[in-house]
C-alpha cells in the first residue's frame, strides 16, 4: 500500500498546476483511489482499496477561509494555477480568499470537486490525464 513518504516524493516533482496530471498518474499507480485536501492547513487524507487511509501533516500555518465563496474569482485563480502561473501555496491562499475549504479528487471518476465551508459543491472538473 502507499505511504505518505511515497506520495510526498511524487508531489515534490510537481512545481505547478500544469504538472498536476503527472502527479495524479503517479499516485494512482501507487493505489490511491481518492484524496481530500483541506485548505486551512494543507493536510490531506488519502484513500485506497479495502478502506485503507492515511493522512499527511499540515503543510503551512493556518489560513482563514472566507465565509462567502466567490466561484467566479476562484475559477479565474484556478485557471492561472493550472497554466503554471502560481505555486501551490499561492493557490491555497487564493482558495481561502474565495471561500474554498477543501477539494476532493476521485481517481476512479477522475474528478476534482471544490467545496465551501457549508459543504456546497462550488466547482467540479475533470482531472486531465497525461
């Protein structure tokens, strides 16, 4: 089964959102079926087969998540991040600013769903493949 160390090694090769599909392919090959990332501190819960689960440690100091989401502004930030114009921490700050509390990536469906603090789906997108 996969480990946080193996996932973080794969993640260390990902410098921007433009490289995200390669990261997804690599961790899917390890057996990750889904993951849930919390914007507040950057920790992620990873899920695998047979109810296997592991959790990373927080990645940065606590960010305050806006109480009201702004889908339009978030979508703009997401596009520039996916083009490789922002790093991961900047993207997380943009998520917090626009009210995104977490995202869940489902590697079976190949979707990424972004949620606000009330668990409302703000945006669902297909995860690009390589």
